[in-house]
């Protein structure tokens, strides 16, 4: 029964995806798509990027998001997404001085790229900073982080309503808890610069469960909420990292989140568990949410 209920929820998102959304209502996704070309994946055909990339794109297109945030993007996955989405979406967050020495492969930096619909939004401004004590230095590292981590953001304007929104996309370190604690503080403090009327959506792979220090830190901020929890409560939703094993991976923690602050009302949210037999879009489940922003700032 639970499985049928989950399938019904997922189907409702797909069926509603291509319906025209009312003014001020939006759909967002956060998707860790997995670093491509890793040697550990080579012996599993269903994990190889060239084999799963169509399913990865289909999973996103089926939901028809107004914007989506990707983590772990490198050269070949970036090119694939630009080819498949670039006609209809603006995209930001891949190029930079840390990427310039190479034109292919993985060099221990996976980028957090943001896509947003050309038909609905104007590009107002955007930026990147590194989660370190020297945030303007590309590829910089602090606090014992295992990888150089960064945050990308875009400020966009709804063409119809004139409403501005800010989308923030990050990926906290996968090894060091002290680093994750400092990294999330930095992200939250940067967002706090903006006025209370500015809707801000923070997506990402936090590499931290709901009871962890980084997530508990956000909970201490009264103005930050999380979209999945707005609908389903703060209890454990189960793992979003599944290592290409799906439900066979067993119990675990949700580490992929969509936080928000400012005038935002969550309408629906779900964890997407699409797969084609043993093939999954990624080693993470994607998360999708619908939300509304009031049409005035009062």
C-alpha cells in the first residue's frame, strides 16, 4: 500500500507538470547527478553516465520545473544538460578560473549549476563564492574540507508579475563535519544580507541528515523553513542517497534539501524515485517541490 501511495504521488507530479501554473506559483528541483567517469562505476553499466544520462534528463523533463539545481556537474554532464535544456533554460555556475586549466574529466571539483526558464524569468544578477576563509579565490579550501566547495546563486525576475526571487545552490563537504558546520554558516550569513521580502530558495546536497549539526543550525533560524518538511513534517523521510541501489540500500537519512526564507508558501513536495529496472538517474533521489510567492511585498 505504501508503495502504491508513493507511485500515486509521483504520478500526480508528472501529470500536473505541463499544466500552466498560475502567476506566482513555481516548481523547483534539486538533483545531485553524480560525478561522471568514476572508475568505481565502470564495471556497472547501469551506473555509467552515457547509459543513464537520458533517464536523468527524462526524470527532470517529466516534472517540467521552472528552475532546477544540479550538483556534481563536470564537463561531459554540463555539455549534455546544456544541449538538452539550453534552448528553454538559462544556466549559470559552471565556468570559472578553477575549471579553465582543463576541458574534460574530473579534477575534484563538481559544480553546482542552476537552470531557470527563459519564458518565465529575466536574469537580474548572479554570483559564485567559495566556502572557505578566502571566498573570492576559486578552488580555495578551509576548515579541513576534503574538497573545494562553493555556492552559486542567481537573482531572477518573473516576467509576468515582476516578482524577484533568489535561487542558491550548494554542496557541503562529504567527509568533514567541522567543515560542513562552517560552510552552512557561511551560506546562511550570506543570504541574511537580503531584505525580508526577498524570496530565497536554498537547494543542495548537504551531506548531513536532519539531526546533524548543519541542519540543526538552520533550524535555529526562525526565518528558514524546508519545503519537504512543510508538507510532511520534520520526521525522517528516508535516505536520498542510495548508491544506485534504490530501496535495496535500506534505511538512511535524507541529505538533499530545499530550504526557503522570505514570503514563500510550499504547496507540495516529494522525493522522486524513478528508475528503469536497475538503472537510476543518479546515486541520489531527486527532490521536487511546488511553492507560491505572494504577488505583493506587504
